[in-house]
C-alpha cells in the first residue's frame, strides 16, 4: 500500500470513528460515546472539539470533575472556542454557580450576529440558558434582556415569549406580558396553549380586564374539555 493510500485509509477511519461518536452523543448514549472520544483523542490529542464533546458527555453522566477537566483542556487548546465556553458555563450551572456560568457564557455569545452560519441556529438556546441563570440570581431585568436576544435568533420560539411574559408578570408589567402571550396564543400550539391562557387570564385579572379574563377562561375550559375527550 502506498503512503498516500495509507493516509487516505487512516483519514476515513477517523471520519467513521467521529461519525459514530457523534451519533451516540446526539442520541444521548454518553456511556457509548466516551470510549470513542477516548480513541479520537489518542489519535488527535490537540483537537479541542474532541475534549469538549467528551466533557459534555461526562456532564451528561453527571461526572462533573471529569467534564470540567476536559472542557478546560478544550479552552486551553482553543481559547476562542465558543462551544467550549458554553459547555463550561453549563458545568458551572450544575454546581449552581450561576455567576460563573454567566461569565463563561458571555464569552460564548459575545459578537455573534444574525445570519452567522456557525452559531445563529444555536445561540438562541445559549441566550435562553443565560436568561434562566439570571432568573436563578433574581435578576428579572437581565432575564428579560436575554429572552429578547434569544427571540432575535428564534422569532417563533413559543417558550421564549412565554417565559419573557412570566418575567414581565413578576414585574407587574401586565400589558407587556399580555402582548407576548397574544403571540403565544396566535401560534395555536394546543399542547402548550393552556399554559399561555392560564397566565394571560392572571394578567387580565391583575390589569382589571375582567371581560377579557372571562373570555380567556371560556377558551381554556373549551380547550381542556377537548384535550380531555382526546384522552379517551
């Protein structure tokens, strides 16, 4: 076998190994993914993405210290690697260190613009996580800001509108909450519409909109009746 053929066969083997590792990772079979990432790292010891993925797999198995070591290694190898900073943020959040989670994730999201091919499809999830961490710290304003950022990248996100409305409700900004919940209700996702209607009823009651609250209660009763009938 020539040297070029040997290199080609080796590259193909690496690609297959990586594909298998990603398949197990994406299907949440972390215990099967980790040995494959072990092999990938042994073959390519300076590949930051392999360390990051193995770290995330360890996190999925709640092996926090191993996850931390791997993701820290990924950051050391690739100081501008956004995914690694976000993985590190999630590790910190597992330890309820939400301030550190926000610091790490700030590096991950900084500078990402609409239309960024590499990150625009995932950055809304990152902002959603940041919103949750700000909520844990009791900073409602910052949580709202993060949901707003997330909506720029995912303007059809039902739960982004819902949770931003929930935070507006906490602040007593019922008109803004209702505006978001109107969007939720317009999406007509029956599996989650009950949550939006329940919160919009509370907002209307707090805002003194008794007729609108009564109308929403009728809609909610009808929806619950329909869902109940579909169960039998």
